C-alpha cells in the first residue's frame, strides 16, 4: 500500500499596484527558509477557505484589511518538510498601512525581482507574471549580488570584525553590543534585521533566531573612525515587550555602578530558560 502524504493548504496573496508592481515579504527567523522572499499568506485554519485564510493572515502579518480577491492559480510544491498546496489570490484593494508584524521586510518589486534569495514557491508566480506582462529573461536573481563598495569603508580589525551597538528607536536605550564580520553586516543590510558574528560559535548569528526576539533595523551608521557600527533598531519580544538580553531583560546594560558595587537596575521581563528549552 502506498504511503499517503499529508498536504498543507496555504493561502497566498499576490498584492498588486499599478500595472506591474507586486509585493514580496521576507520570511522571519524561526520558520522554514528564514530570510527568503515570498508572496505573503499562511495556512488554512479549520473551516476556512482560501479567501478567509488570506484575510486573516494578511491582517495578522501585515496589519491590513483586504477588499475583493480574485482566485488566480493553485500550485502544489514539494518541500523537504512536506507537501504544500498554494492557493494564489490576486489582491488590489486593501485598507491600512502595510507593516511587517513579525519583523519581516516588505519590498515592492518589478520583474526581474531584485531581492535575494526567493522562496522556491515564489518562482512559478514570477514566471506567471512574466507571461502576463510579456516579460522575457530571468525573473529573479539566481545568485547573491556582488558585495557593495561601502563595505570597504569599514575599518575591520585584524580578525575581520567590527563592534556593533544596537540602540532602540524612540527610547534611544542602548540595548546590546556584539560583533559583525563583512557577511553579517551585509546580511543585516539585505534583510533589514540584525545579524551578528558569534565568536564563540564561529558562525553568523541572526538575532532572535531561537528566541524570536529579532531586531528590525531602521538605520545603519558608522562612527568618525569608521571602526564602530551603530544600528537603530526596533527590539521585538514576547507580549510586545522588547527583550534584547539573553537574561530576559530589555537591555544587556542592566548593571549600574552604585558607589563601589554593581547594582541590577532592570527587571527580568521573560523567562529565557523556558524559551531556549
């Protein structure tokens, strides 16, 4: 008897504006294919059809209320983690301000899509759009773009690293300090989320990859000696509380010198031991 493979139904919104612009969003950390670009949407919940699922997902993910939708195509994709049936719906009418509610990036694109990398399930949609528009040639990047020249302005140390400070937008709280190499800074710029270099693990560290406490990056600055990077960020966390420190506090700088002793001046906001289990 052949094995029956479960299929997950997913509603996908192809948001359009003008003749040829479409919206892509990046997948947040903690999900399969983090950082890959896709058309927004999500899984059906019990009792939902494609339109109902898409209305709920786009409200939760992007903060918008969509108007009329037009069923477009259905495509089944086989991923390593399972089989997904994608129900694509065209959307041209919505209310509200588009904003990534999960720290994901948003990008209005035209063919060929300039963002990289794109999710495998995105590729056929780009091909359909090309057929519709009479577009010829590659629809997206197959390889990462060449590193930009501005990376060479950074005064990397003899290990190829630079210290990076994360400062919260609005409060101006200094949240943490970590290290970046060229790839980490480039990924931070590309994703719009903080990516550091872990010296202890000798690998890239996407902030929040385990905890979900990602940092959305709004501004990247370099100091006068070009040897310190400053990130202006929104710190995400559980229950809407920004948690930057692995101890569960808002900031890593929670010890204050009081006379001749260091005093803890910030409370623990969430139990990180439970999160990291």
